[in-house]
C-alpha cells in the first residue's frame, strides 16, 4: 500500500518531523495571521474534519510517542485529502509551500490505524520516502 503526508518544510517541535497541513494552518490561526472570516471558516472546517476523520487517541495525551500520521492511498484517504480545499487555499494565500511525502512500505511502527490513515512512531531509516513540492490547487 502507498501512504502519503501533506506537510510544510517546518519541523514540528514534538515530532521533529515536517509539520502536517492541519497543524500548519492551525499555527496561522494561533498567530492571528488569518482574517476573522478565515478564522471562522477554519473552525467550521476543523469541526467537520474532527467528525469525519477519526482523531487518533494519542493526541489527547499530547502525543507522547511523537507519532506522525500518514494518509492511506485508498478511496477514503484520497477523498479526505480532496476535501481539504480550505487548508490548501490558506496555505497558498499565506505563502506556505506544501510537500507530499510518499512511501510504499510502512514508514514506522504503527500505533494507530483507521480507514483513512495510519499513525507511526520510530520512523524507519530503511524505507524510501519520496518528497515533492505540491502545486497548490483549491
């Protein structure tokens, strides 16, 4: 199976891995970079995704294993990514370069899995991960 992540080049403090798209846009909200209207839209989108995309339980504990999530290249995983138009449009508007990392093997030790995604810790050094910059589309 193929797995993919959408992320920025910034390294996240907790995971020491590239910051994922959801978190990257959340950081723009925290910094009050977005307009009031965009912030309202952010919360609307966040509420929606937290309903349709399971939130791995380790986040409630502050992500102690420093896990990162990867979408599955499946109809469910691809559909969720397609629906993330708000996040991609905010990244484009505010100049965040986005990247897609892909691999065809499990990228680490799986500590969570659902129909859309996996979460791994202890990323494997022997797995080939390709990274490409994305042309951001809405």
